[in-house]
C-alpha cells in the first residue's frame, strides 16, 4: 500500500549579502539582502517548527559568521 504522506522539497537561497559583497553591489542592494538572515530565516524556521517539519540548511560561512 502507498504511503499516505506527501513529500516536498523546498529550497531557500540563504546567501544573504555574501554574493553582493563579491559583486561589489551598492549599499542599497546590500540592505535588501539583509532581510533574509535578519527576518526571513526566523519566519521560515518558526513555520517549520510549528508544522513539525524537519529541515537541513546549507549556509555560506560569511552569512553564518555575520548574522549569528
């Protein structure tokens, strides 16, 4: 019998400002890239926890050391 659970893969780009720094983007573009680690990641983690959904995150070292 088939498993009644649904499997879904969600991919989140969590580079934050690391790629913008590499490209030499303007300060305005850098500020746009700060939403993810400062606000967005917490919202996603809260939703996953609320729903009991396990997740694995791959985060660039620069993002990890800058925003933790």
